[in-house]
């Protein structure tokens, strides 16, 4: 299969209902699901190369997080936050009903997976404790992420990198040609590392839309709204919550780090390995934030980790 199927699931926010698009590869009856979730300004089509490689083993599902790609935009941009995205992914997982769930999350997609996996693990522990206290039989395990790949992201995010990202998220550039859009992407995403001309075009193909005779960004510029609301106290509290979620994950974790990343520092990645015994790390040389999982050198460590037994 060379092209994915497109489907939608209806989700809710405090401001109303919205549809989340997802791109699906492989056998729709396969209950072994690989959920791939993209970065802040990207789309589910970022994972085309990985999905083609693994669609014989998994039902590979790659959502466009709300506000991006083929998904709806939120009526209130203040809700473009990780808790909203986690709620949307829980709704999607309920639709998919996987028996086995593996997760690959790049940047923001890793944060979503971290919170979801940690929250799910804590929920199971609390439910089991209540049942033991009540003397009742144990219920089924509920939602559980069986393996998770965190692609260049962790509980502590370097503030300089966040400021860099925040500078271009809300910029509403329009380009006279697709080639100009590709050139812009190569400039702002230079940290992705070396790519062929065709790979850069592939990375641009689903993140710029043609409107009339101009090419514009595919996402709601309101994504920048939560960035403007952040202060030091909120960032510190958010980091502590992320560490709490991360440490609660009871599944194998692969941390993939671009060796030149300015978002996930080497010190933070090492601390992640120390603070969760299920974690290991692999570094990608010549790449910053974030590895695109488009070539064999990046795909193979991920595929090998996902295929490990147990």
C-alpha cells in the first residue's frame, strides 16, 4: 500500500465539538496498533516513510492533531494544549480498540504520549488498589501504552528552544510558489539535518496549502496563543507534572535524541534514563530538533525497539 486511508473521529473541547483526522495504513482489522503523533506545526503525514515500513506488522494510525492538517480548528485557541490533545487521543484510541498499542511521538507528540501513558499507568494502579481494598476481583487493564518512543522530547524543555519555536508558530507567511515554501521550510527547519531535495519537498507537501495563487501554512495560527500565556511559574509547574507522568510510565521507553538538539539537552536525556528504569536512549548524529524518521539510520532503531518481545 502506497497511500493511507483518511478517516475522522469526533472529539470534544470545552468550546464545543471538533473532528480529528487520522491517516491509516495497513490492515484495519489488525488489533496491533502503532499510533504516530507529530510535532507542533507538522501533520500525521510526517510518518509516511515509517508507516510504509511497518504497515505489514501494524495498523499504523497517524492523526493530524486538532488545528492542523485535515483536522478542524478549535473555536477557542486557548485550548491548544497538551491536556486537550490527550483527551482527543483517548477518544481516537477508543475508536481503534487496540489489543496492543505502541506509540511514536515526535516533540509535541511525545509530550502527548508521555502524559497519556503515565496517566493510564497511574489510573490502573489506583483502580487495582481500590479493588484490593474493597476485596473485589480485578477488572481488565483498560487503556495501556505497551511501548513508547519519545522522539527528541522530555519533561524538561529548554527555554531558548521554546522561544525560538514560538517566534515562527504565529507568523502567517504566504508564498508565491511551492518552491518558495520549501525554501522557507529548509530555513526554519534546518535542525532536521541533511535531507535530499525530494525529502524536503515531501516534508513541505502536507504543511503548506494552496489558497488561490498563494501557498500558506496548513495550521491554525492560533496555536501561538498558549505560548503567549506561559510564564516562569506555569512552566515550572508544567515540568513537574511532566516528570510525574514520565516516571509513572511502566512500559519500555526509547528516547531518541538529535545529538545537536536544543530542545532536549543531553543532561535532560541522561536524567530521563536515570529516573525511569524502563528507558534507554539512542542519539542521532548530525541532527538537532528533531529526527524526521525518514531514513534507515533513524527508522531501524525505532523498528527494532518496537519489535522486541515482551
